[in-house]
C-alpha cells in the first residue's frame, strides 16, 4: 500500500504564508494604537513628600514598626524593583522579619502575551483619593458590609441594619450627584435595601441578590457538583484589634485550619445566603471558576439560543449538516474562557504593581485606627468618615476603627486596584455573552435536556441556606440570561468587598478592563475561522457591539436604547 498526501484545498506553502499573514493581522489588531499613558492619583508622592510614609499605598509584607508604619527606604526598594524591572531587584524587595507570606507575582505585568492586547495596552482611571467623598463613601460601604455580613439576603427588606446602611450610603451618594456617582450605579435612582451593595449593570439590580448560576448544581460530565459549600463560622471576624492587625500587615499568616474557621462538618453544607458565604466562595475559588460553571450549566440547556453570528446555528450554511465543536462549540467556549482569564490577570497585575499601588481596605482601617487612637498624627482621615454611622457602630462594637475581615490573613500580598477577580469577571462574562444570543432571552424559559424541567428555577436561598425558595418578585419576567451573567460578575467581584479585601472602584474599573481585553481577543478570533462568522455583545454599559473580520463596531448605544 502506498502512502498518499493529505487532501487540502491549498498547498502547504500557501497555508504557511496565510498563517503568517493572519498573525500579522492579529498583531495589527492588538497593537492598533500606541500604548496609553498610565497615571495614578498622585497620593504616593504627596504623602511621601509631606509625611515621609506612603499612608495611602500598599505596604503589606514590608517591615512595619509598632505604629504600623514602614520606612521610606524599604518602600523605595519596592519602587526601585518596579522601576528597574530586574529579577534580582524583585528578589531584594524587603520583607518583615516575621513574614511567612510572599508577595504575589509582582513581575506578572512585565510578561508578554501572544494573544490579545499587551499587558500595558489598556489602562484604568486613577483610584479615588483616600480623603475624597468617593474614598470615604467606599470605606463607609465596607464598614456596612462588615456589619451586615451575616444578614441573609432573603431578609434584606426587613433588616434594620441593612436599612440603615442603604440610608447612609444613599445620603453619601446624593452628595456627589449629579457630578459624580460615588458608587457607580447609574441605573439606580435611590439606594434601598433592594439595591444596596449591588453591581453596576441592569442585571445586577433585577431579581434576587445572588445570580442563579451560583445557586444550582452544576453538571460536570458524569459528575454533579453541588451548589452547597461548607461555610465560614457566623459572627467570626478577624483583625478587629491592633496587635493582630499589625502581625498580618507584617506578612504573618495566622496558623488557622479549616476546622478553626469553618462551620463544623456536622452542620452540613449551605447555599450562598449572605455576604459571608459569598466571601467564602471567593476565598478559595479559581478566578475563572464561576464562569466555567455557568458555561457548563448553559451548555446543558436544550433550548439555549446562541449568537446569530455562530455559523453552526439557525439557517447558517454550516448548520445544515455540521456542528461547531472545536471552533464554535462547547470545547471552544470553555477553552476561551480559561485563555482570557490569564490575559486579564497580566493586564491588571501591571496596573496593581506598576501604576497604582493602592492600599488594601484593611490597611486604611489600621491607619484610621492609628490616627484616631493618637498613635500617629496628620493622616488624611476626614471627620466625615469618623462621624459616619457605620464607623460609629464599628467603634462601639469592637472599640477600634479597624475594618473587620472575613479572612484570617486579610488580603493577598498585592495591591488593591483593580481587582483580579473583577478583571477576570469582565473578560469571562464578555466571552459568554458573545457566544449567546443577547437581549431578552428569559432565564426561566431555559429547560434541561428532557425539554420540560426548568434548568435554573429562579430562587433565593432560605435564611439558613439549607434550601431554595421560589422567587416571586414583580420583576421575575425581567430576569434574563444576559442579566444573570452580568450579576454573576458583580457577585464574584463585590464578594471580595464583602470580605473586606477590596474597594468598590477596584471592581468597577476592573470589570471594564477585563471586558476590553476580551473584546480585543474576540476581534483576533474573528479572522481565524474558515466559516463566515461574527460576534455580538451588549457591554456592561448597555452598548450593542458587533465584531466581524477583525473590526469592532458600536451598532447602538445605551442612550439609543433609552
């Protein structure tokens, strides 16, 4: 028997040249603009100049004195490593003698990528000033999230603490309007118990607090993953007094096991019913996990509507006798979700370390306490913040101004702005929306493979998290697949706020950063297929986008829809 050549529509040499040309086109897409200027808010230089210490910047893990301050010389060694970019300089960043934790990958922002935009090609606005209205409002919100960490979402409408939180935050918000919305919630007229702590899209404020993608069991091949989890012990917060706070700022990892921090296994597992449960989820998740799970749920639906630009749906030519599998099917979607996550992290890690170096909320809580208690003077702590109802309640409860933490170790050892979870959320949810038919595809209409059983019956967790209760709100029919995906992004990102390790603007800026990276990757993807294709996406601001042949077009804006 004689070997024969492969059957191909073009020669091997032409294939090689076509692949080379496509790589050049993809490079043109990702490098179509010069790199933007990256600007921080100027606080670092201001307070180093005024006080000799970076009171508004990330210092966790560096050597700290008894007041919680770091030496300028140690902080400058961190900045020197960022400025020089040499691996030896990064290895020389000081650590507190007591530190048991390591800095989280500060060299990530120097790595290059062969798909999507360069890590330096996207930017986010400067973070809010620590003593601005927005800065104070975000800290007050975090105090309230800590105070209401154990309130079940199903009880938000009747809980007096949630009502007090909504009232104070609404007052702060209206002080900034119309010039500035300090909570970046353009679709909310008034903050109420039904809208407090929620995300920025229409889907975030429609229906129950928690996205349905977090409340239902996940089909995982021949396995089923339960939506219930072993939860953290209620009422147990960390770093509420100064000495334990200082130890953690020095990079000490508290020697606590799961048995120390979680409910006893005998209590059983629970659905995500409050902010503490959401915090538990994002304490141990892989960053793209929630969106991978959402994709598995959606792909199991019998009647899921895919984007019209998918060549394997409807009356499109390839749909007549083929399926998409490795190009437009499930494997392609699941792989792309993972790909965009790593690209998103490289971009936001550049922002975190090389541009903003914003302090973590727990650090600011310690500095507020150091100022209030007289350990230090001249810190930029406002009377607006100290006099807030939230701060006064925290002070009454624990006799300090420290921000109670849901995690024993507090934040990871990297700066706050923007959030890695939020950037990955923006990227992954954008990919999911590009795969699906946008608009008003109602969540309640999705059914399982049998054609009858609802895929995601819209529910809320009971107060004890042991069961699901049918949702009967007036907006039931307004809950869409797209809206619940946007809500999922908001839940995961703001869950880190509920834990006390991130600020609201960490989420809002990062969400848009992740979205921009995903859109760029989709532009590159659109030129790589044999089939005619396009992607349509409704972005987080409500604008309708179309991606085809490497080009992105805004087909209508949110203002047009309004």
